[in-house]
C-alpha cells in the first residue's frame, strides 16, 4: 500500500492488512439485501443450501484450521484485495486460491493450504522417489535463487475472517430455522476459539425425541398433525418424515417397536461406532486400524436390525418410517464418497417402473431403460421435467433426454456446413486406433472424409484412419467462433435451469463478474464411427470434475462403403451391451444410433481403479506413482473387462445407446467412456449442479495430486469460490 508523509511525499507503507478493507471490498463477500438475485426464490435457495451448505461449512472449517499451520514467528496477517479479471493460483499445484494462503514478500510466490501443509508434515516419500520429485513439493526458488523457507512466508487472506464467521452462522441458522439436518460434523465457529466440537449425541437426541413423540401421539390419539404440536414437530426432521407418512401402527405392537427402537438408539455400540454431528448426521470413522471395515459391518448390522420383523401387526411399521430418515444420514463404505468430508448425505440407488412413476408424474412423458435405472425424458421442453429429473439427479444417476434434434437447425450441424465454414483452418487430429496425434492438419481433410471413405486419410499400412477432432474449437469461446450454432444449441438444450450459463441451478453462474469464469463449453466432440473396431473407444474411460450434458447433433454413415455392414455391426454392439428396451429402441423407425456409452456410478470409481490396476499387473505392467488408471484415460472397458467388473466387483454401469437428438446427462465424478458406432457430431456443455457439488469439491482435491502432465491437474473450476458465492446468493 502507498502512504503519504507529513510533507506530502508518497512512500511504500508495507502490505495491506485486514483492517485496510473498505466497505466496498466487503460487499463482494457478504449477502446484499438490496441486491437480491432475481432468479433465486425461497424454494430455489432452500434447494441450493440443502446441498451446498455442508460443503460451505467444511470449507470454513478448513480455513479455520489452516491458521494453526503457520510456522513463522511473525503472526501478522496480510490481506490481498481481489484483483478483477485475474485468477489467483498456487505457484506449486496451480489450484485456485480461495482465501488463506502463504506469500513470499520478496518475490510474490504463493502457496495454498494443501501445499503448505504437505511440506510442513513431510508427507511420506514413495520408494525410490525423492521429495523434490513429488508434485506437492515442487516449490520454485525465490528471486535470490534461495529456497523458500516456510517460516519466512507471510500468512495471507483474501476474505476478512469476520465475514466467514457471519456467513457460517447464517448457514447454521438456516439449518435450524428450516429444520434441515446438516449431514456433517463441522463444529461451531467461534470468533475467539475457532472451531469447536459438538456433542456426540446429535443424531440420537432427535431420533429419540421423534420416537417418544410418535408413540405418545399413537397412545393418546389426540395429537393433531396440523395444529398445536405441529410447530414442535417442525423442529425434528425425523418427525417431519414420519408425520408425512400414510402408514399406521397397530396398538398391539407399539410397545415392541418402541422397545426395539429405543434399545438401538441408546446402545453403547451405536455411540462408540460413530461420530455424531450437531444436526443429526453420522460420520463413520475411516482412519487407520481397520475402522472402515468395522463401520461397514456395523452399518449392515444396524440396517439388518431395522429390517427384522417385529412380530406385531404392523401395516407400515414405524421402523420403516424411521429408516426412511436414518438411511439418508448413514454413509456406507461403498456410498458416494467425498474425500474431504466423509459425512456427505447419501441417497441409495433405485430402480423404477413406468407404472409407478407415471402416477407421480402424469404430465411428464418418460420411460425407463437399463432395467429401470435410466430415466428417459421424451419432451425436452416440457416444463414439468425438472421435478422428475431432480429425483434421479440427486441420486447420482445419469439421465437421457430424447428429441432434442427437433429443436435444432439441422443445416447448421451438417458436415458440409462445417467443411464450408472452417475447412481452411488447421487443427490437430487423433487416430483413435493408435492414439497418434496428427498436428496442424487441414480441417477440410477431416470433414471431406466424414461420409466418404475414399477421401479419408490412411496410415502407413494403407488402412483408413479412425479420426477425431482434438479440442476444437481450441482455446476460444464457442460462442465467439460459432455464434449461430451456439445460439441454436442454447435454445435447444433441455433443463435450462441446469445447462444454461445463467441457469438458476448452474452454480458457476453465481460467480461475480469480477471473477474469471471457468470455461465450461460448449465443446464439440466429432469423430468417425468405430463399429468395426469393438475394442477401440472414441473416448476412453475417464471422469470429469463437473457435470455435463452431451447432445448428439449429427449421425452419418459412409456413402461409398458397405453401409449395411456398418449398420449391422452397430446393432450387434448395442445388442451385446444394452438391455432389451434399448435394443428395441434403436430399431424403431427413424432411430439413428450414433454412440455407445458406458457410465458408472461415482461410488464405483475405486472398484474400477482396483480392477484396472490388477489387469495392468497381470499384463506385465506396473502401477506408476502420481498416475491413475481413470484419469490417465488409457483404458477402454471392452466386453471382457466389463464382465470381470461385474463378476469380481458386482459393478454394473449404464449402457446407453445415444441416438440422433439424444442428450445424455453425466454427473460429476461418474466414470464414463464412449464408442462411436457411426460418424458422430456431439456437442457438450459442462455445468455445476448443487446435487453434485460434493464430488466437484473432492475431485478438485484429488486432481491436484496428479502429475503435471494431466490435463485435469490445474483447478480451472474454482470450486471453492463457486461454493461461497452460491451460498451467498442463496442466503439473500
């Protein structure tokens, strides 16, 4: 900062401190009652906070604990004003800086919390690899060519600590006022003493109260659910769930059920096997010593106990009702995990039947594929789609929306149009058969061979290459390079609340204008078909840090080749991988299957990694450090590997045949792969939804540990800033 002397001369007054922050600086970080977002009503705010609130509290807790890591004798905290149009990143791991970090006052070097902590703790070295070879420890030298000593770095913050305190309290008040249970134990923020641990009986108390209240109601028979006691019931989430149930408990079994429930809820094993959160969430211990396996066994025993019959005449047992609430708080070992916090709310996967879902959503034309696991919405512009979509999306399931092509201008997406408009440009191509990259090739050569075999490029053996465009358009905003196509796509995308850049449930849109917005697309994925190469994928198995919707805008078959053979091979690929209804669907009149997807639940990612590492060793390879079989994108799960995955790990994904006009929604963290059966032009748009914010949060931490060669190594999503400003807007 600059200061004036008594004589009026300007001199350097040192670095800014939190006390130098002006009211204008604080507005960026605090909810502004006079600037309420027009698209966020009370219902929307509740949805956002119910999913993002716990992630925010985890973020605040991390910031509080970071202060205790400081190793320097100088306890002065510096303050860094937000720079408009610039993204502050850690100089070690390239992760976006959110708030607390450490700065070198000589050269400006900055280190994030994770890098500072890793170096302080001296994380264990891998065999044969020095510390300096580890990604976390590649600290650049200072301007004087000396190493950066942690004790000489200054603790720096971007957000004033009182602001984080106020925001944290606002979120907790929201959970209390709306009787919504936070599912993680984040302690209580205290301005003086930091983050304190809550009582260990957070879950049992509300459940015990719920049980006592329910049995009291049943015995007395006079309690009203609409008046009097209803206000008290709203304070207990468990009671809310039970009182909305239509089941009744027979009087003869009340004492039996009450005794069983009370014994479970007050058992010593229950208390000793879990850590309770202040709002009723269970956080299973998964530290060293085999606790993870013990907790899994306890979870099963706990659930099995609830499933046992009581022996009484119960039409819809109280046990069933309490289970409906309790199961959402229990995080099993195989649940959708979040590395940064283990207590994330889990919703179990389920299979649906059209007869059931049609009764609940009669105005939504839909069907089910993949044996009832995959929702298919049949009218892209139906305003009633949102509710049914959210039912599946919050469980981490992919969703298919058909008929999007009917809302597109077909001429804009035809290969001839791309060849005419962009054939003169040069781009990089990839041969999917060999993974070889062909640099600076005329785009015209790719598009002319799209539906004409004789004009395709050949390899050194005289074989036609199986080409795909690599990252095109590269580095530029799709809307700038392809403005008419961008407008056409945005008008046609289903679920605009999620897929549009300013969609109310696309949390990236919550970033203020002064921030550098992440590039979430759209991006084109264009490649020749590979129906004749069953072991080759157009896009190998990988997962993304954000959600995505992928639209099939064109499907083509070579006109001068054996088109019948291509069609038959494509149908055989679908028959081999997909369920009966999907096989029937691709044979309907007018259906043009273009690509075969395999998508897996995020909870199964570690099992897939284990299998691929095992297979790599079996084939004479080795497991490399700082590499990951999914993030490396070198595997395509062919039929043999998919069968092993099912047989050895009981993992079955979603085999989806994407036809012309189909939009596939892929949740963040879900491993997936694609094989083009015919020549395809696909366009994908990324977004960040409240339902999957936990995966975005944990994957950002996971990606920073990858080697520098990975494309996902750098944190471009700015997920911590996204979480903060989403909560800020919702609190208004």
